C-alpha cells in the first residue's frame, strides 16, 4: 500500500466518528458530517428549479446537489 493511502486510512480511522456513508450519492460515498451539512446548505442556496439549464457540468453539479436538498442523513446518524 502506498504511503499516501496509508495516511488516508489512518486519518479515516482517527476520524471515523465524524464520517457518514451517504445513502444517496453514487459510489457509497464516505463523507464528513460537516461536508454533508455544507452540501445541504449549498443545495438550499442554489437555484435548483431547472437542473437542465447550463452545460453538462452545470447539470452534474445541480443534479448532485439536488439529492442533498432534503436529505436528513446527518440527523439520522446523530440519533
């Protein structure tokens, strides 16, 4: 295992209590609770009424955030 991967695994081990597995993002995403909350806040700030406007990258960005709009994964993890 590479040195960087070892450091990543050690960090995840030390911070496991601050991590959640996102139930909605593809790839079984492991994300910090703080990052999850920031995505939800950002989703509420963005205009997601029309995720199709803009180019392909805008669509991917908006589509990913729209999943976070009403998610309560952090609250469920805290319970």
